[in-house]
C-alpha cells in the first residue's frame, strides 16, 4: 500500500527545509504524484527519493536543466492522466445572466452619457476661458493705445510750446 506524506513529513524524512521542498516540487512537478487539494495535498512516498536526489544534484553544483535531465533518466515522469487525484474539481463560477448583462449595459450607457456631459462642460469652460482672455487682451491693448496717444499729444503740445517765442522775446524782440 502506498504511503502519502504532507510537506512537513517529507521535510522530516529528508532533512530538507519545507520551503526548499515546495520549491523543488514546483520546479519538478512532473516527478511527484499527489492527491488532495491545495491546502491538504499529500505526496506519494516515492517523493522522498526524488527530493533527496534533487538535493544531491544541486549540492554537486548542477543547474536546474541538468537536474531535470538527470531526473528524467532516473525516475518516471508523471503524466497528468496517471495522477491519482481524490479532490473534486473546483466548481466554475456561474456565467453572467441576461439580467446581469442588461444591468452592465445600462451602467455602461449611463457612464457614457455622464462622460459626454463632462466633455461638453469642459469644452464650455475652455471656450469661456478663451473668450475671457481675448477680452482682457483687447482691453489691455486699447488702454496701451490710449496711453500712447496721450503721450503723443503731450509731446506735440510740448514741442509747439517750445516753438513759440517766449513772452519777453515777443515783447522786446
């Protein structure tokens, strides 16, 4: 009869830390026969020999590919169909119903309308800002022109006053 061991029991029998055993099992899953679910998974007692051999190969300085090739020569590869699995397959979640789909479509439609309103509001704000800036620029340019005209008028009046002879020159002249 086959003996089934959990990760901790494998660690005790092989003197390999359980985290290392988990890494070995995930890397070389094709060489391990297991049963049970993810939390209560148990491995066949032949896993002890495989784990010890993997540790020896790594200790001798072999790379993962070399370890895999050596294991393929020394141990049988487990094909998915040959695994003894006693756990039931996880039930697939129910697909969305027609009502769910209608709710999703309605929510999507509402979101699209909301997005359209936001875009319109953004365009209005941009237009308002642009108009305000143009109006401000126009008023600024008008005030600059008015100041320049005023300066020009002052300069002209000052130059005409300089051209007139003074009162004494005209009187004694």
